[in-house]
C-alpha cells in the first residue's frame, strides 16, 4: 500500500498539504510556548500575567497621549481643550490624568470611573529659551509631567485591553495542552517528510527514478535561488512590519512561513530525486566549473609533462638548476637585510636539496647495479623503480624491459633448440631400426653368389650408402646429446700430447693419400689437462677427418700443440679445396658445409659436434677463415 502511494500524485499532494499544516502547527506551537514562558504562564497566576501585560499596554497608551496630543498642543490651550473632547470615554477602558510639576491638570479623560489597575508614568520635556538681550546663548528649561493611568473595571469597551484579557484567559487554559500538540505535529511532520522523500522521483506507470524539470536545474543554482527568495521575504517583512497591526503581522508571517516551508520541501524532494539517481553532485555549477578547471589543469600538466619528458637530460638539468638559482636570488633579495630569514632560507633549501641529491645518487646506483646484473646474464633481475622519477624511472623501466625481452628471446631460442634436438633424436631413432634391417639384408645379399656384375655394383652402392646413413644417424644423435649436455663426461688428468700424437698417427696415412703434406709441431714437455679421453679423441677425429675431406691436394697441413699462458693450445691449419664463401659462425652450425653446393659426402655435423664436445670438457673451440685458409684452435686449461 505504501509503495503504491509513493507513485500516486494525489497522495503526494495530500502529503504536501498535511506536511505544511503540521509544520505550521509546530512552528505556531513553539512560538506560543516561548511567548507564554516569557510572560510567566508556567510560573505565575493569570492575574499577575494580566497586570504585567496591561501595564505595557497602558504605557504605550500614555506615551501616545503625551506625544500625540499634549506635546504638539501644549502651547495652545484652546486646541488642547478641543482634543480632550476628541478622546471618547465610552469606547475605551483607558483613563488618564496628565499633570505638570505644580500639580495642575493639563489633560484628562477620567471622571471618577471605577478601575482595577492604576499606574503613574513620568515624562520630561526640554524647552530652549534665547537671551532677551540678543546674546546668542540659549537656556535649557526642563519641564516634568506626571500621568496617572487607570484601567476600567469591568472591561466593557471593545479595545486592546478587552482582546488581550480574553486571549490571556484562553492561553492560560491551554498552556499545557500546547506541548503534546507540538510533539504530535513534529512526529507527523517527520513521517510525512519521510514519505515525501521516498516518493520523490516516482511516477505512476514508470519504473525507476524520473526527474522533473526542477531536478534538471543545477542543484547549487536551485539552492541559491531559494535562498535569495527567502532573504527577499525576510527583508520585505522586516521593512514593513512596523506598518502592520497585529492581524496584518500574523497574516504576513503565516503566508511567508508557508512559502518558506514549500521551498524547503521543494529543495529536499529535488535533492532526494538526484540522490536516488546517483552522483547528484555532477549536476551542480560548482562541479562543472571545478571540472573545467581540473580539465584545463590536467591538460596543462600533461603538456608540461610531455614538454619536459621530450627535453634532453642536459636541458632538464639546466631548467632545474635555473629554478634553484632563481629561488636563491629571490631568497637573497628578500633576506639581504634580514639575517635570520636568510639563515632559515639556506637551511630550508639544504633540507630539500640534500635528500633530492641523495635520491638521485640512489637512483643512479640502482641503474648501475641493474645494468651490471643484466650484462652478467641475470636476465630475471628487475630494477626497483618505485621511488625513481623522470628519466631515471624511464631508464630503469627500459632496462627491465630489455632484461625481459632478452629472457624471452633466450627462452624462445632454448625452446627452439630443444624442439630441434628432440626432432633430430626422434627421427634418428626412427631411422635406426629400418636402417639396421637394410644393412643386415645387404650383408646377406653380399654373401650370395651373384654372377651379374651390374647387380654387384648396385649392392656395393647400397652397402656404402647405408653405412653412410648409419654414420649420419649416429652423428645426429651424438650432436643432439652434445649440444644439450646429455652426454656423460668423465674428466680426468690427461697427457694431451700422447692423445694428440696417437690421433695424428691414425690419420697420417690418410693425409698422405689425400695428397697432403703434414707439418707437425709438438713440444717435448708433457702437457696435462682435465679431459675425457673418449670425447677428446672424437674432437681430434672430426677435425682430422675434415682436413682429409676438404683440404686442397698438394698443400701442406699444419698441426701444432703449444702451451701458452697456462693453456694447452692445439691448432689445425689447412687450405680448403672449395671456396669458403661462408662465415666461421655459420660453419659451426649443424648441417652446414663450407661447400654450399654440398657435392661432398659430409653431414655438416663434424665441427658442431667438435665444438659441443670441447665445451663439455671446459675447453674452447675457435674457428678462423682467411680466404681459403681454414684454421681451428682448441684451448684447454692446463693442470700441474
């Protein structure tokens, strides 16, 4: 039921009418209680109250007679006597006798009527008399008067005494009944106010909050307009209140009070509607003005930020130093005659500058440490840029992004390498089983008696190529294991000269058959290194095999072993039979040959395997190409 009433226009109108009535009853009751309390209705009897009020009325009447009738006509007895006749005795309960200081009656309307109250009021008047001799001095003469005033008994004339008497009797009877009336009107006003606030913005047949035209006016503008109307009412009321009688005063007060209550209700209901709609402050002139100011301020800050960010560091530093110099100049100019101010300014400047300089130093230290960490390979290191500013913060974030980018690139490279390694290993294992069957069947066929010579040639080709393929598969698996570090390495003290001599001896005959002249250089002293003899032999085997395959016939091959700066250095040098139109880095990759036409039987894995095996033994393989000169250098740390 209550929910339906909040959507009813008639319900709202009735609630507004009742709210205004209850507020007026509350205001009237409060004013009444205050007035009754001031006149002692809750402390004294009714007769004492009447006496006090009648005394005030009598004093006003006495003043009116004195100033309106007597003073203007006191020097004209004839006119004064005529005015006595104008004072109606029958239509008033007020009687008086005005006497001078000698006791002479000057003005009166009293003729012995019975009275219930009597008071004596004194008046004085100053008369200025000029000197008859023509002197400019003026004499002041004080004239004193006394007025006896009476209030008739009974009050049989319809005047202010009569009206007040009836009002006092009525007010005295209801003085305690006003309090519950006030409380009831207050409770009803609160209930009606809550209902009106709940019904604000509700319209029949429409869901949600529906604003009206007033709700679209900026709230502060609406509030200002209402305040102006209220102030104008108050000014109008107080300017003309002196011209109003009691009835007129009450009418004006009630009308203005009703208007003010309606304006108050208008503002409250509009605010309730805006509050229900949310973000009510946005529909205010102050918010709009502040928003515009903030928007322009942000634009200015963004412009200054953009301008400052795009300046070189040196120019920014110049700007900062210029600002400091300017502030110092202002401080010196102000404090040139004030030593205390100058000292305080110097101390304040140092309190600000020293922490800033320390902060700049800390930022530089963080950037330096971050650069060192990233340069050392710690790609996961992150520079803390929380308290950095300007270019320091930007540079720190750039370094962090560099580290992140490098870490991502390394991760992608490792992922690619792992994928290729896994692919090579899997393919090699898949090839190994059918290849073994081919080799076995070729071997069985070779044991048969075959008379066809052509068929024998074909079988020899199959045997040779299947063995080549087997070697390639083994090289693939070994290259994969060597590059990923999965090969077991047993490092032990090895006399590299012996192993070096054995390897060269194994290939000495093949080198001669390839039309090459071997030049060997080996020291007499023994050179020991930590190495795995099996893997080191494979390194020598691959390098010497390449020399036999790719060296130009009729040239010399230089192989040397030296001890240089605590390292065992083995050097292989030969002249390539093919143009070396490729870089040394590319040659060290897998499946790459110096002969780009790939018209040789090599797999392109020899150098890659040699490099990986060397690094597994804590050594280093370096490759140099100078024209057709091909040089490989192996380096191992010696041990004593």
